[in-house]
C-alpha cells in the first residue's frame, strides 16, 4: 500500500476518542439494531441522559442533517460527584447556518414542485455538531437511534422506539467529524452524503463504504494547488495545516506531490486546535526566518483566522498566501478590514458556484415572532448573534449566553443587515448542500421507479417503497446521474467522489474597501490533457501588495543563462549557488542543471549563453607578427636587389670577376627567391599555398646551397690546379658548374614532385577543445617527405661547410672560403635550432618559427658572403684593383 495513504488513514486524538465512545455505547447496549429486520425494539435510555436540540419537520421520508452551527464546544470542568452539565456550544457560524437553510430550501422546493418525487413529502431532522467529532457522534446516534412514535399517544421519551427512521444523512461539514460519523454509519450501511468534507482519506471505500460527497476530494484540490505552484515557478514554499484530518491529510499530500517536482517545502507547521498564541507565534517566527514568500494554509477558516491574527500582531507582511478551499471564500476573513492588508492578493481554489433562484428570499424569511419559530432551536441564538440583542423569555429554554446584550426590540429585520448569511453571491458550499439533497431525492425516485424483476437486489427484487431501508438506498445513490437546472451534472465515481472542478479565485480589494473574490482561472480534472486542466488569466491577477508582477519565492535566486546550478552541501535541493559556465560551455536557459559544451568548431561568447564560431588563427598580413616578418622579408629582397645592382654596376672590377660573377648572380637570384618564398607562409592556408610553401622553400634553398657548393668547389679546385702538371680545371668549367647546380636542384625537384603526387600538403583545421581559436595550418601530408626535403638541404649544407673548411687557409684575395664557412656555420646553427623550436611552438607560432628560420638563414648567407665584397667595392675602391689582388697573392705565396 502506498505510504501516503497509510499516513492519510491516521486519525487525530479526537477521532480515537470518538471510537472509544462508540465502542462503549455498543458494548453497554444502549440500543440494538437489526439491519435486515423490520421489527420495533424497546430502547432503554440511560437515566439523566439529555437529548440534543434538533430542528425537525415530519415527512413521508425523513432525511438527517448534520451542520456545525457553532465553531467550538466549551469543555466543562468535571467533578464527577454530580451529573455533568449539558454541552455548551459557542461562536455561532452564520455561514454554516446558511448551509442548513439551503438544505431546508431544497427539500421544500422538491416537495413543492413534485417533479422529482411525486406524491412523496420529504422531511428532515437536523442537528448541530458544534465542529467537534464527539458532538457529531452524539448527534448521529440520536438521529439514528430514537424517534417518538407519532401514532401512539402518551408515549414518553423513555418509551421511544429504535427503528430505521432515517434512510440517509446529509453532512457533516468538517472532515474530522465526517470520518467519525462515517465509521458509525458504515456499520449500519446508512448512506452519508457530505457537502464539505474533502479529506482524501474518505475516498477509501474499505473503511468508509457508505460515504459519498458532493465536495471534490482534497486529492484533486492538491493536484490543482501543485499545478499552480509549478505554473508560477515557486520552488521554496511553506505549508501550514490545521490539526485535523482535513489539514494534515491535504498538507501531507501537497508536500509529497510538490517534492516529486523538485519543489522544496521550506516549513511544514501545524496550527494547534487550542490555538495557543505561543505556538502560533512560533510558527510566524519560523516564517520570518525561513525566507519563504509563498505559503499554503491548508486549514479551516477558524484555524486560518487564528494564524492571521498572530501575523497581524507580529506585523508580518509581503507573504503571498495560498488558500485551501475551506477558507478561499470565507467571509470571516474577507469581511474584517483588519485582514485586508495581509490577505489582499491571496489566491486559492474554490468549488464551482451557482445562483440558486429564490434562496435569498428564503433566507430572509426568518423571524422569531413567526408561528413556527418555537420549533426551531437554532433560530434564537442565530437572531441574538445577528442583532447582538437578547430575546429574553422567548429564548429562556435555549442554552446560550446572552449576558450583557440589550433586549431585542421586535423590529429587527434581516434585510437591514448585509453579512455572510444573506450574501448569495458566493454560493459554493450551499450549492453542494443543494446538490446533495437532490442526489438523494433522485435516488429515492429511482427506487420508486424500480420495475419488479429488474431490481438490483437478490432475485432482482425491488425495495419496498413504503419502507425503504438505508442499505437499499445506498446503491441507488451511488448510481445517481442527473443534470440539474444549472446545467451541471451530478454523479459519483467508484469512490463516491464527484467530478473535480474548481474556480481559481483572487482576493482583490476594491476602491470601496470591500474584498472581492475575482475568478482568474479554473481547474477541471475531467479534461483529458493534463496541461489543459489548469487555465489561468494572469493579466487579471493582483498579487500581494496590489502588485501585478508575479512574486518570487525561491531559496536561491534563479540562475541566469550563462550559469548553472550547483547544489549546496547539507541544504535542500532548491538551495543552490550559481556557477558561471567554464570557457567553451554555455547554458541558454534559466536554472540550467548543467552547461552544454560547444561543438569543436564553436566557442562560448563572453556571457556563456551562445556558441559562436571560433576565431580563425593563422599567420596573416594583418597581425603584428605577420607585418614584421613581411617587412623583414621585403627588406631582404630589396637588400639582395641592391647587391645585384652593385655587382652589375661593378661587374668589370677585379673583385667581382675574381669571384665568378655568373655564379654570384645566380646565388643572389636564389636568395631573392628564398626571401620571397617566406611570404607564401604569411597568408590563410589554402590548397595552392600549402602546395607551394614547402616545395618552393625546399627548391630555392637547394638552388642557393648548390650555387655556394659550386663556388666552393671552384675555389678549392682553382688553387689545386696551380700545381705543376695539374689538369683539374678543365673538368670544372662553366658547363660543369651549371651541371652541378642543375643536378643538385633536380634531386630536390624530384623529391618535391613525388611528395606532391603521393601525399600533398593540404589545409588543416586544428581545433583544441579548450581553446577559443581554430588554428589553420598546412598539414604536411607526409612527414617523411618533409624530412627528406630538410635532410637533403642539410646534406648539401654540411658538404658545403666541409669543403669551405678545407679551403679556409687559401689566400683571401682569390676565394670566399672563409666567408662561406661562416655563412654555412650560421645556416646550420639556424636550422639545427629550428627543429626543437618548431616542434614546441603552438599554433601559428610554428609557422612563425619556420619563416624566421628561412629569413635568418637567408640573411646569414647574404651578409656573410656579399657584405664584405660590397664594402670593398663601395668604401675601399683602392683594394678593388688587379695590382692589389696580385700583390696580395705573391705575398701569400712567399709566406
């Protein structure tokens, strides 16, 4: 069994007390009752027992009624040596008195028109249960047990007969009273139809087999309240319940249901039945310290009034109160102006209302001077409470306190006073009473219409219409289904509950100072789609403090987009901190549970609310590093061109001719190409640029190194050829030098061609997960091919360095061996350092490293080989003569 229903089945101390009373009565044999026999038994009433006052009118069929006409009972101080005094009920309730009058009105209306029950007159016998279970039990025991036999004259009360005179009971209002009464009536299969008991526990037909109601179960009311809380995104709510089955049961279901939705109950308190100020003050203090701004009060109007009195005393304001149905339209709270400031904006669900024609005139007919006033034991206390006067002799038989009240003048008129009794603008519970009477009437009519051989009982028998037993009436009430004059269908489900339909009412203070219940929505349980059951017109709602903005009630503020919720340790789930999403993650909704990571090519914006395309990173002509490298490259090009110009202008001078001018011009051309190929690296990688980058670099550098290698070989061989009998020079003429350069370059061209055919370099996007940039690179395609290109350049460079080193001691005037040695040392040092630097450089800086190595090695060759010659040509022209060169050569030979 569901633990929730187990909790709902637990009853209060008052219920247990009522059970003990019932058991003691049954055990001592106050009466005997045979459910299936129609025999009259003699009842022996305990001496000294006092009967309760009842309002009675005879009829062919009598209906019982239980109404809590007073709000409480004064418990006498029992001394036990003497007979205890009669129970005294206090605090007359005008609203409940109207409900009672509505029952009488409905019965007289049925008797008058004769359509529902032709040729049958309904009577009634109504008791006051005084809002307490034990008083309700006393009343229903008298209602069911005794009746003076009108056909036997001289019959005393002590000779009363025990018989099944009441086939059905209407009442009681409070759930706790109804639980007690339903246990009693269920034993004897007497149908009970309640108009205001909404406790979900009463739907259990195993415990309450004869209980039905025209009031929807709290289970549906709670479902509506849960939907309301969910609709307005309140996640931190309070619950305050009355100490009875209605309050505890409804509050427990509400707390259970909202918890399943992730909503937290900030406090769950109980208003004690004795309404002790110290306890209620403690409840208000907890409200103040909890930080909750939306509180559901699931209690009857009297308990709610006690709470709000303390709220006023402690000056607690700004709370958005949610009302349970019991007080959502209660005049004792809406009428006094003292409650207006704290209760304006309150909201709650109320059952559907109706305008019952003729009811108001019926209510205003009462007058203690009327002929039948003496037969109404409740009229005198009603009249005295209404006009605050004493009827004196007219009410001397009534047990009520009229001390300090002036005598009534006899001119009092109910039409002169406007209060909850005569107010028929909010006929909700009264409408339930009206429907309950008509449901029983239709069931009685169904019995009278039963065709013999087609009945619901054994052998398809029909009940005896002149002696209807309660157990015979019960199945007919359960099957009632009729459409009343208001267009509403009355029917009961398998649990004896009606269809649940509520109005959402909003307490709005009008300019004239009156509190109005404005309907701002509805809840219809019969609607199939769950999301359409609750309908709200938010634009018509005025919240607490006359605000139009929905109040906020959360343990922690909503986490805005760009953040996520982080649960606080040792706190309820609704209490959290808002943590900003980490870089690369976003949340685009309020109160996100977690942040979503962007796709690899996207990154979060500054607010962490949307993924935007990552910034493309590559070495471009627009960034600072690209501009610097471009300037350095172009400077190298212009410098090389300047050297070419100088050499061209002084091409006939000895120092230019002595160093193989053709080879020098070819070397200078290759250096220009080396400087220019670095510019291919400074741009967004594309398919063409990736193909050209390393191949152009590899071929131009091999061309450059091949020229230097040719010059070095020529210098070295030239001095070896001066030895007697040497014919080496004829193998190293211009054709042979060109062949060396062509051959060396052709090898690199073949390597690059195979590279481009087999695995060409292609553009590649490098997308690190934790970086806001997409790095655009050229994928090598084949690292082996790239290593062969660099290795071949390194091989030629090392060979050139070796030959230059061997020729380093040759005369300076006739060779560049030392200059080539220095240039090759710089070249090798740059490219050796390039390897670790390239591997460790992230992103575009690997490209920067490669460009820097190209430029550094190019400048090393240009400066080391050609700068000294330009210095002599331009600044020391006296050394640029054949005589100077020959003299230096002779001196060198002598040395």
